[in-house]
C-alpha cells in the first residue's frame, strides 16, 4: 500500500509538472575544448550604410499601419538614433518604413534586443537584459490579427502590408513565452517561424515542417561589439559561414520570400561593417590602476587560454568549452545539438546559395570575448549571475535574486546589477535559478583564486 501511494504521488507530480519537453542532456565527454576556424566574410561593407539600414531599413518586411502603430510604439524623447521624418517621433526600438505595396508601416527593429539602458544612457550594441517575454504573445498575435481584419478588412492595403507579419506572429507567439524575466527567446522565435517557410524559397507554408519544443529555453543577449572577434555566432557556436545571413533573424518575422531576403543580405554586409567598428563603453567609475596591473598576469595565467588577451597584441582563440568541462546549465546546448532547425537550415536557401551560412552546433558553449565585460551583466549564457564578483566566487551566487531599485541600477563594487537575495521567486523581477535551463552552476574557475587575487582580476576586467 505504501509503495502504491508513493507511485501515485510521483505520477501526480509528473502530471502537474510545468517542465515537460525538456531536452535530453548531452553527456559526450570525448572532448574538452574545440577551436572554431575562421570562415571568409564579405569585407566591402560600409559602416555608415549599415547604421542607416538598421535605423530606417525595411528588413522586417511588413508591419502595422503607421497611423495605427505610432501610439503603441511611443515617442522617443531623446531621438536616440538621431533619425529624421516619421522615425524621429518613434521609440528607437521601432522603425517606420514602406511595405512592398508602398503603405507606411511600423515594426520593431534590431535595437529592440541589441541596445540597452546603462547608467541612464542607451548603449547601441549592448544586449537588452530588461525585456520581459513572460506575457502571452500568442494572445497578442490573435488580437492583432482580429483587430486588423475588423478595422481595415482583408482586402485592404493595410491588411496586405500586415499579412506576412500576421502569418509569423501567429506561428511563433505561443512559443516565445518565457518563465524568466530578462531572458530572450530569439532562437525559439526564429525556430518557430522558419518551420512555416519553404526551405528553398522561404515562402509561407501552412503546415509546419517540424515539431517545436514544449519548454521555452531563452538566453541572455551578447554584445554586438564582439562580432568582429568571432568565427562563429551564438552561445553554442552553431552559426557558421557568412555572417550576413546569420545576423538578419529579425527579417524572419515579416519578409515575403528569398527575393526579399536577398535584398536584406545585400544590406547586411554594411550592418556587419557597422558592428565591426563598434567599441564597448569605457568603465565610468574610478579604477585602482595598481590593483588592476596586478590582476592582469593573474587573468592571463588563469583565463586567457579561453577568453583571449587584451591590450596592444590582442588574441581571441574562438574556443568552445564542452559541457563536461564548463559545467554551466546544459539545457540550451543540449537542445541545440538535436534541434530540428539545424537540418532545415542546412537544406535551405541560407546554406544552399551564396554567400553560404550553415548550422553546426556543439555540446558546449563558446568562451566569449570580454571586451566591455563590466557593462554586460548579468553573466553566463542564461544571465543567471548578476555580478562579476558572484561569477568568480560561485558559493555566493544567489539562488533567487531581484534587481534593486531601478532595473538599471549599477553596482560598481561587485561589478554588475544591484540586487537583493530572496528566499523564493516571488517579486516583479526575480530571477529563479532553480528553473530548468536557468541554473547558475558551472564556470567554477574563479573559485581557485584567493579573495585578494579575485579582487585584482575584477579590477583588471574593468579596464577591458
């Protein structure tokens, strides 16, 4: 009888679990690190053209009518991008552009995820860790579709300009809902959209080509200024080949087909050029130069083999570290290894036409360049650790932590976001490291340092 009760309890817990559909953790221990070799890139881009395209371009393809959307997207009080015309009045994360039928529409742009507030200033290229995808975007997609059909009708120019966006909002909305604040589901968004695209010409297909995961795994957003050092993109180094195709994921949301994609690719070589000239912001607080100097050899002895060296003769090895060695949360990398989008992508227009890009996932995470590391909190691929001090001293990492004061309040002492440790996950902006794929384990390399050595290394990291 007792065994039967225990079995029933286990079944009840399993039935009520919100974590169904988690990927099987990869346990390959046959390698420790891998070096990713460079792939030839287009070098004829113009940075100014790239910035203009990000600010004004039609790379998302379709959107909501300007007259309807201008209130929802709000006014940018500082005109962060220094834009003119209709875009001067919009938030920097939105762009007004003509749809293929000439109607002016509005949609989000790349700066929605790749710009963020830091000490009261918007830093372009800094990953946005303040977005919140815990809302029901599937419901939003259905309401947007219904509202457009009622207001304009499905034979109107407005609907025609919105239709491609409508397809992909409805296809992806329910899959990008996260259970963690600040985490970004960009990879899941792309995966949900392309399964409704013909791989040969990227046109819309009603029936999906593969199944989506039942658990949404999201990540932190890395800074764009490190693109110039990388031989592969994304945390698992899955993105190989030509960067122009890999970097225009926002276009998945509303472009019509591969012809429109080709236009975007031609412009994204300029976007890549803009990214390559980006520099991280300088640390704005006092630095103990003597302490930083003592931290440099410690860093080079303990950290540079994976993260590179900095200064006059910089190096960056593009090294992927296996899950068995780095020991950080394994779910994102484990899923990427078997994700169905990999096969779709490698058979698609992206991989089969020039310039080619392709997917090659690894059961590990690439050690990131550390330029501007002070500005890129929270840390690890899932943003589970709020400060550098916590990252390099794993026993003090908080299990539950909530941003303190304003979500952008910076802590120059611990180097990262001000936070309060909590006993549970309750709170408006509480990070819960007990959730699958959001664990704060691993990267224990800093634990080998003494307290004095750790302080010196952190002081040196402020100078990068």
